């Protein structure tokens, strides 16, 4: 999901931070889903993931924050590129 910052439609009343990856819509409503992730050939079910459901195509869009949170949840030993101070 792309964060496109705050955009205002031509009519000036619609504001959204996000745009749907699937259809480009900017209207969402909040919901939670259960999703299975395949991490290193291992399937992990994550329940109650907060998502923004597209009001047009019902595609569940994860925010960058949520994606990052799940990534850490599923891979707690991975520190990414974090530099360890010496
Ligand atoms: Zn959509």
C-alpha cells in the first residue's frame, strides 16, 4: 500500500492518506482480517490484523506500519539492517 500523503479531490471534500493498490480508490473503512503468511517455507496465521478495506474493490490494504509490525512479529530474530553499537 502506498502512502501518498494527504490528497484532496477536485471537489475538495475527500481527504485520504492512502490509495488502493488494486484499483486506485482512496475510500477505505477500517476492519480486521486473518491472514496466512509464508515465511521461510513456514506458514504462520496472523489473526486480527488491522487493515483498511477498500470501499470499492474490498481489497484489504495494510498500512506500512502494520506491515512492519507483522514482519517483526513473524521474524523476531531479524534485526534488519540495524547497526549494533560497539
Ligand atoms: Zn480498491
